[in-house]
C-alpha cells in the first residue's frame, strides 16, 4: 500500500510538470506580446520594448523561462498580471475566499440533499419522492446553470424583489446571507439533481446483486439491508463523483460568478483570458491541474480503502 | 405415422422461428422503445427541432442577421413569433438558424470525439502494455486541462470560430469514450470468440475492428448520443461568456449573451428566455431519447 | 397418512411478473407438500420456474412479482409434537413475521457463491449477521465462536483464520461452504438450495452435495434442492417434482419417477442426461425444439408443441393431473383413466 502511494505521488509530480510545460509552451507561442501591453500604446518604442524584454528575461529560451517560472513559484512569487499590474497573490489568491464561500455552501447543501433524496428514492422506488428527485435531476441536467441563475434573478430579485441580484457584501458590511442565497441555489440545485440520480441508480444496481438477496434471506430488516449492504457497496462510485465535484472549489463557476457579479476567481480568470494575461492563466491552470490530479489520487486511495481487495494489497 | 408428422412440423416451425428471431428481436426492441413515453417524446421534439432548423427558410421569412431598428426589443407577436432582440433581429429566425450552428457543433464534436475515443480505446484495451499506459496517461493529462484555458490557447492561435470550438470539444471530449471502449475491450478480449479468431490466425487489426468493435458499437452510439446535450450546453456556456463562437454568428449561446446587459436582463426577459428555453428543451429531449435508446440497445449500462 | 409431519404445504401457487405493461404468468397452480426430514428435488430446464417457485415460497421476489395462492403453510415441529403453523401467504414480503422465519426456520443457499457474499465484509461477520439478528442477547464474541464451530462442522480447515478472510481470498468451493454456514447458523428446519453446485467444479460439487446430504440425515433437516442435474437428484432426493413452463408435470418419489417416468417430458429429460447405469450403446437423445416464450403460451398442455404424442385434445383447456400410483401424479392426457387428483 505504502509503495503504491509513493508511486502514485511520483507520477503525480511528473504529470504536473508535463502539464505545466505544455501549457507554458502553448501560451508562449500564442504570439501575444506582453511587453506591448505593459508599455501601452503611448510609451511603446522598439528600444523600450527590447530593454523590457531583456529585463524580464523574455529573450531567454522557453525552457530557461519555464524553469525560472517554477523557481519563482517555489520562492512564493507567483507572477504578476501583465495587463492590469496586480500580483497573482493579491489579484487571484485573495479572491479565493469569495469563490469558496459560494462553492462550499453549494457543495455541502447539494451533497447532503442529493445523497438523502437519492437514497430515499432508491428505497421507495416510484414514490412521490422518487418522482420529485427524478424531476429535479432532469431539470438540473437540461438547464445550463447560468440560465437557471438568470431565471432565479428574474423571479426573486426583479419580480418579487426579495433578494439582491448581484454583488457580495464584504466582511463587516452587514448580513451576507441575502446575497449568498441565489448564487448558492444556482450552483447547488443542478449539482444536487445529478447526485440524486446517480446515487439512486447505483443503489438500485447494487440492490439486484445476489449478496443482497442472501442478506435478505438472513431475515434482517430492510433498513439494515439498505444501509449495511446496498449503501455500503454503492459508496465507492458515489464517492468518486463526489470528489470530482471538488474541482469547483478551486475553479469556481465562471458563468455563475459572472451572472451574479460575484467577485471570485472566475471573474478574475475571465478578465485575464480576455486580456491574454498569461501569468495569471498559467497559475490558475497549474492549480486546477494539481487539484484534478490530487482528486483522482484521492479517489483511488479511498476506493482502495473501501475495497478489501486493494486495501490488503493484491 | 401421425406422430411423426407432428414432430416434423414442429421441427420446421422451430427452424423458421430461429430464422425469424433476428427480425423479431429487432421488432421487439423498436416496440420497447415506443413503449417508453419519455423516449418517444424526446424523439418527437428532436425531430421537430431538426425539421425546423433544416427548413428554416420555409418556416420564417426573417433574416437572422438583418437588424431592424424600427422593431427593437418587441415582445412576441404575430409578426415576430418570439419577438426581436436589441437590434430588432427576429428571435424565432435566430433560434432556427442559430440552432443549426449549436447543434452542428454538438453533433460533430461528439462524433469526432467518440471516434477518437473508440480508436484509442480499442488500441489501448486490446494491446494493453506500454501503448495502453501511454494512452491512459495522455487521457489523464487531457482531463486535467481546464477547458477554458484550451479555448483561450486555440482562439489565440487560430482566432475564434465554429470549427475551432469543435476542435477543442473533440480534443478534450474523447476521454469518456476512451475509458468506456478500453474497459470493454479488456473484458471482451478474454472471451472465447476472440480466442478462436486468434487461434485461426486472424490479424489483430481485423479482430479488433471486425470482431470486437461491432459488439461495443452500440455502447459507443449510446454514449455519442448522450454526449450531445453536454456539448450544446458547453457551447452555450462558452459563447455566453464571450469565448466561444464570434458574437456575430447566431447560436443559442451568443443569443443568451444578451442577458449580460442588465437592462435586457430586467426589462426584456424574452430575449434570454427564448434561447435558454430552446437549449433546455433540446437538451431535455436528447436526454430522454438517449435514455430510451440506452434501455433498448445497451441495457447493461445504467 | 395422519402421522406424516408436513413441514411445507403449498397449494395452487401462482406467480406472475409485470413487464412492459404485460402480466406474464411464470408459475401456474403449483401444489406440493414436503415432509419433515425428507429432501425434495425440483427439476426442469432453465427457465421452467423452479427458482421462482421457491423464491415465491420464501418471498424473496423482485418488486414487480405478483404472488397468489390458496395457501402456503410452514409448520415448525421444533418444540413439541404439536406443530406451530405459519401462513406464509398471509405475510408481507419483508415484514416482521416473514423475517422471523428467514434464518431460524427457513434458509437458502444460492446458485452462485462468487456473487452471494458481500465483497466488503469479512466472512465471519457475514455468518454471524443473521445469528445476532435473531438472538439479540448474544454477544459478538459468542456468535463468532458459534460461527467457527459451524465452519469446523462443515470441514473447513483453520476456521479461526477463515472467519477473518474477505470473500475474494477464498476459493469457489470454500465460498459455497461459507454460504451454507450462513444458511445453517440459525439451525433452520428447512434449507432451500437453489442450484447450489452449478457454479462449482465437479469434484467440489460432490463434496458440497455430500455435506448437504449429511446435514439432512444427521440433523433431520428438510431440504428442497433445485437442480437440472439428474445425477444429483438420484444421490440426494427422496421425492422429485418435474416442472415444465411453470407447471408441475410429474411428481412422485425418486423411485417412482426414475423407474416409471410417465410424462413424455420426464421421459425425454431422463434419456437426455447421462446417468450411471446407462446401457452400453444406448444413445443420449435430445428434446426437439426449444422452450417457448412464456408470453406466447396459449391454453392446453405447455409441452404440446414439442411432444411427439400431441393430439387435438392436448391443445384445449386445462390438463388435469392423474394419480397413476399412490403419490405419483402425472399431468398428461395419456394417463387419463386414472384418478384425477389435480
């Protein structure tokens, strides 16, 4: 097991490296001239640009620049926005709390409700709760989240005037809850629908297994059959999908943040992409890649812990 | 004598039955599909959408791109079935013509992505070993790229456009199909009929594509169908943010982009409700259709 | 007749499945009785309704099943000569009463030992799960000791280690012994074995069957064995029921069925299986045709389509069962003239 973990970690490091190299080269070869943007149209002269290039080390081979960038990352210097001048630390990392605020709530709420309704609708198949859950799942699956967000705004902010439609109250600026409700709902309900459907189907699948019949033939009550046998054996696939959604913690939902003018990383990223601000993009990509890799590592690890075959090292 | 006759007719009957069985099974599947009301509804809606979009010039007299400043932001009426946008362009016409692009992007991306995924998955699953390891790593790397970043890179390289979007979707979208086909191949490769083909000295390529692939194909087709709604939504999402198709090309996504102007968001909800509902209805219909298709063609998949 | 101890009494059991809006009858008017301490084999081709019959009795059915019967009675002779009667047909599938029977009174051994054990729990825990459920006061340690005892009785070496194993660590034969241990742990009176050896190697099959036979004779248990293996039937069974397309076509004692098979289907079934004592040069025959789809069946004898003796009368109405000797029922018009019993 320990050997397996070490091996996985090593491949992970290599993969992060490869991914960052690919993105680095790709971004460098997009032909965007950072110097031109930094100087602006007014100050732009060939000499000034050349001087700046030399100063920033942009004339060095890509590989050298790449390792310099990595070196800076290790030193804690994550780079600077070319177009807007902010450092990644102030402009991007500082925005994470805002993103985390809505994504964490959305994840928590959708996980609890999704699992619960999913389990209940597997238990009471074809009941009202099952149809309700399936209805929400179908809607959540077929409506883009930002469109759903627009509808929420139309109903609750514009027509009913109950909730604010945009912005975030900074710390100490009064109650933050009203501003949170709509964005969290817009994120949580589609997530919730998917999880419900998945939990339900996985559990129904497991319920057809022979060992569930054997468990029933022991005369144990149905709720024990469901918890101990059916749910326990559905956990591995369900946890996999749960972990995969953790990426939105880091990545945020760009579209929903845009609709609600939520000052999170999604917004920063949109602006950075529009301005071809590649240090910001680079850093964001690196983080997303690390996040994705860690999650797939976690999935394997938890899967192994849940499955005795892997856990005991076969 | 009489007894013998009975036996004979029975035997002939069963041979006939066996012959008929192929077509009977197919008929049974069609019947099963049409028993599923949601699937039939999905099929119907998809067909209506396709007919309207393909025959767009017959169903609307408006040019989707011609501005009409005399009729800006009018609500749905007899003249403009679904109203007009801020430039006075007819929304019904834009939905039909725009739908062409949206659906084209989704279908073509899904098709190319599934083809790439199937071929790579077949190779990886059949040969295993080193090639397989490389392909699995490649797949992991691809699924780690945030799609938005890829769009940026491609847009910066070759400029924004419909085909660039398809390229990105196809390049990032093959991984699901790859995993599916790969695991099917790994499982099926051990089956007797494959071993028999190997024993007869059939070439690897022939076994892969003429023996194993057909039995995996239904799964791939179902997967391909089920991927389409996702691409419709992704196109709309990217275009909504302004990174997808150029703004002057009507698609359901670029139409939704109008809602980013707060005056339209507040005062003219029909401008964004119409494309939003079009997306939702289409995606819903394809999902229902796909579910029904899967139940009939590939009941093992949940 | 009176001093017979009937442990299971099934009268006119019918089970149907709802599928695609159609209701398909799977088993039709099945009646039989099982005496305490005897073993009954239910034989027939795949899909003839053997499994569904016993699953209907134990109520372990999918939700789309509809079970009807005149009665299904289980009698427990455990404490006194006066039996305790349970009306299984009146109980709900997973209700308290039915659950109290499952395990301590009736238990089951399923077909596929590979799939019968939950992969994520240690086998010891799976054995004691039922024991603890029906003996609330028992401690986990006591239960585990009983489980180890049981494994010892079943001839499993090093049972103290085995209970700590996960299913994947055991061989198929070993798993099936564990499944039998699960079935036996509550000391039930009736054990229903649904093709318990089909998934196993031939040598292991013999061991498992010997084990079950020993349980039956040593502890005076009753067994229902479902199988399509005629060899097993001759070794194991006291009584035999032959089923075809959801109906009992012939039933009687082992001797009656094997020495005087009277339904054309039984005859064909017996001549199509190699049994010990096949005469030299005697050929194995096959049954022409294939089993019809239960959804397509019309009235009359279910076997008519494959029967060499089929007449017009066979295609009409319900075919009654005739008692051609005491306790030997045949559902075939060729036996008409004997006493009608069903």
